[in-house]
């Protein structure tokens, strides 16, 4: 059987230039600040404002240590992604890197897995946004909000990349300003500047700093990793960054630093002001602090912030899913039409198909809430750590290949394989530990069957594409 030409080329790193050129046509016009805010837009979603309570329940005040530990794991991924994205700046990013340096199956599995993960996440964020709108407009049917927000996200992802970057920049700034205000007010409460001093009592009261011991801290690291997921989207912007060799590494550093500052800082303030055993999933810890300092309409303010956070994350994820489909198409793993670009250099067919996937996820969530959709949620939970593991495996192969070829690369990670090996060990531990976190139990139940399914799809794709015309031809503007 004859493989598709894309399968041959991609498996040989010596032909990496051809593999990268296959994804040409996207406009490189994203400014460095836009690349950074796109990363923040994806990673700072409703999880920080509403979901941070899960980590606190698992580790108590020691969740601070958990998130610092998780940051070191994220750092290894950032180093790996920066090196590969600078060397091969494409929309397919880590998916194409895996295709070139590991095996075509790896590139196929990574991109389709992440596409499905983000489609599920987009659907959940849009549903969440509709719920937030009902806070103000209880009589408006949720489906109207879902339809309206979905159309708006599709439209924003068909504009020029400069316009998209500008919109996302201001979306992200709302979250950044809110968190900055929260950190300032929280610090003032703890230290007694302008408010009655709270002090450090809550850090050790109610069972001590680590009420659930070392196991609680380790389970908290699991939540930290899931909170930092999304950092990798910055690698995808390399295909549209004006100066990827400068913008992408800078954006990765800034995104990770900001994430760690915001998550660790926010959690330090939350568990310092509110006893950890009084934090629940019903009320956002942010609302609790804003109400404590006497800010009027704190509930309305935070509802607006989480609404914009949900829409910002969903919009960026539509961007990301479309680039994954675009990359798959240009490399012969999806219909050629999905590799098309409009006159503004935007992959509109891939955006529309990703939106159909989002609609399917929404329908499944309503009709098959306890069966098919639960499986999709499990794949989404599995997909994040799986992608990071594959990035680190690819980085090991990338380092080995470039070293043997005597090629000089821009290095970010320390010499040797140790940082990637440390990250791999930690991420495997995170995946295994999800079995002991009730909310994530489905992860290990859904992950292996999904990998088996995607492997069968890969071989079916190879058989289907045998003898087909060469993939990756540059599409004329639509």
C-alpha cells in the first residue's frame, strides 16, 4: 500500500521545511502583545474565578504549594514548546512537530484529540455564558444566548488576524484588571491597610496548613496542571506571529509568569481571608472578597467578569480548533477543503466545521448527558495532560535529531533531557492521580478507548488517502 505523500514527508525531519511550507498562507500579523493576550485569554477562563475551590478542597491552604509545584511542570512544557515553535513556526505547532519528529500517528492523534477537547470546552463555556446572562435576564431562553454568542464567535474568527488579536486583547484585559484589583484589595485586607487586619490566622487554623497531608498537596498539583492547560496555544500563534522567533518565546514566558502570579497570588489571598473549609463551589471566592471589602454590586461585577472570561476563552478556542483542522487538512489527514483560506488569510472552512462540532457537543450534552457526553468530557480531561506528554516526548526526539545533525537551535531548556524527563514523570503522575479525584474519575476510563479509536481512524485515513492527490497544495483565496 502506498502512503499519502504527506505521510512520507512528515515522518522525515530532513524534509521539515516542506512540511512547514505546506501550512503557508496564514497572515503573519500578530503583534507580540496580542500573542501574549491570546495565551492568557485561553488559560484564564472561568476556572480561576469559579473552579479554584476544587484545589482548595483537596489541599487546604497548601494549595499554594501545589500551584507552585505545577508551575515547574508547566515550565518544562514552555521550554520545549518555545524551542520547537521557534524552529518550526506553524499553525499546526506541536501537532506538526510530533508528526515530523515522532511519527505521523502522533501528529494525527494529537491534533484530533485536542480538536475534540476544545470543541467540548467551547460548548461548556458557551453554556456557562448563557447561564451568567440569566442572572440579569432570567426570562430570556438560554438557547438564544447560546445561538447569539456562537454566531459572534464564528464572525470574530473570520475577521483578519489583526482584528481578532485586538478583540482578544481587550477581552483579556478585563480579566487581567479584575485579578489585579483583587490582588491589591486582598493584600490590603490581609495586611490591614485601610481595612481591619485579617492576618495570617486562616493559613494554619482548621487543621493546619496542609490538613490533608502530602497526598492532598499532590492532588492539588493535579488541579494546578489542569488550570495551566492552554499555555500551549501560544505555540499555534507562531504561524501568524509577525516575528515568531521573538514573539512566541516572549509570550510563553509572560503567559506562564502571569498565570503563576495570578493563580498563586489569588489562592494565597483567598485562603488567607476565607477559611479554607468554608470555600465551596456555589459562590466564587472573588465575590466573597469583594463583598468583604464593601464593593457595591460585587455579584454583578463578577458576573460580568466571568461572562467575558467564558466568551474570551471560547473565542480563542475556536481559533485554536480551526488551526488544528487547517493543519490536518494541509497534511492530508482531513478533507482538502478545510485547508482553504479567505482573502484575509483566515481558515473559514475549518472555523465553520469546528463550529458544527461545537453544536454537536451542545446537543450531546442535552440529549445524552449521562452517556456520550460524559465520555467526551473524559476525553477532554485526558487530552490536556496527554498533549503535554506528547510535547515533551517530541522535544526529546527534536533535541536528539538536531544534535545528530549538528544543527544550532535557539535553546531555552537546560542542556540534556532532564527537564523534559522530569515533566514527563510528573504528568504521568497527574494522569494516574485523576483516579482519586472524583470530578476527574472519568479521565482514565475514557482516555485509553479514545486512543484506540483514534489509532483505528489513523490507519483508516492512510488507506483512504492511498493514491489520492498530493496534500498540502496551497489553496487559492476563497
